[in-house]
C-alpha cells in the first residue's frame, strides 16, 4: 500500500513508519520543513497548503498530528495551540481527500480517550457519551474535523488512543528513573483509572485498521485497564523496587498547573477496546505485567 502519514516523526509515528516500511509498504511522510528525500512532502497546515498530488492515488492516509498534551503548562495560548494544531491538520487532510480524483480507501485520524472526560469507575466503550472537560471538547472537535472525507465516501476511523507505553518516551519513560531508584509511588489515593496500550500494539492496531472494515470511533487501549495504584504496584514488581511512597497532589499541581495535573495524573477513564476486539485484532500485550516485562526486557 501507498500510505501517507502526518505526524510521522512523533513517538507513535516514528514506530509506525518503521513498521510499515519493514512490511513492504510505501510510506509518504508529510513534513513541515523542506523534504530531504523523495518520500517526504512539505505541507503547511496553518496556511492551508498541501499538494493534492501527495494524496491523489494513495491507498490510505493516517493523521497523527497535534501538539503534545503534556509538553507545556496549559496557558490560554497553549490551549489554543492544542486545539488548532489538531483542527488545521485534520480539516486540511479531509478537504484534500475529498477533492482528489483517486481517493484513498481509508482515513485513520488521531483522537484520544480524553474524549470521554473523567468518568470514575464507569466502563467506557465507543458507544459512551463524550465528557465535558477541556480535553473532551478538543477530541469532539478533532473528530468532527474529518467530516469532508466522510462525506466523500472515504472510510474514516477515529483513533481514540490511551496512554502509550514505551521506555522510548511518553509517560513510562518519565516514570522509570524514579521507579528504578525506589522513589515511585501512586498519585494521591491511586483510584483513578489508566487505560494504556503498548507501543507495539498501538502500531499493530493502526496497521490492522488499514484493512479491517471499521468506521467511526475505535478505542486504542489494551483490554486490561488498571487503577493508578495497580499500575504502580505492577511496575514496582517488574522492576523489583518498592512503591510505598504516595505522591501528594500539591507537587505535580505546582509544577504543571492544576488543570493539566488533574487531566494527566489525578483523573482518568476506564476504557475498553470493544470495536478493536470485535474486528479481530489480537493483542500482543493484553495485560499490564506482560506488557511491562516485554517492553523493559524483564
């Protein structure tokens, strides 16, 4: 397949490009700088610039663009960037898909389980209603931005991704140093749910959805969501380190700001991948302990 990918240099995108190319696919990367190889195409989502030739004749388009949720404190300016960086890219891709002659058969567009908002112990699948938080509002608008592609008859799936686990980056990479020194602990009482997925399964699920007849929302999470307390105990067990010191909320809130700290650390969602499992995807890492042992070589 000829697959066009935006956000191809991020944590997920880098792994996905490598995996797809190893599988014999032709991958075209959309980049914001000048392309340095024939398989890189320059675009400017803010200015609405995307050569239609990059999309015309492609078999699939995968959209992973968007500023990092936890990269900076949530000032009003950065909150606007979080939204705009998703809407500009997604709308431009969807409009371009709609106008080219040889349309792709599938458009896989990023989203996140933040769509559901903080929901306590409620079990959430793709039929659950959206939440009312800032992140939920972003995700609702983000998914709506694919409308032009859907109206043009292109199968479109929204990748509601959970916490992606890999020692190469993201949440796990930030936690490992503290846990290895025996300083890791649960956040506050640890009752908040963490719906996670290993990076290999994130990549595998996206590849699966290139051909699986699935449209609409798809939760990209493992079938074994855990509470923060369970996650902490399991990571400590795998690393053979104690996890007895809880982390009070005031420290992260002082460092990150209350809204960001609550969204990332002190609230969560209990999400299950019902659509993904029903479509026949088989997880490499269905349980947290198996995932951590594989990812960390333990």
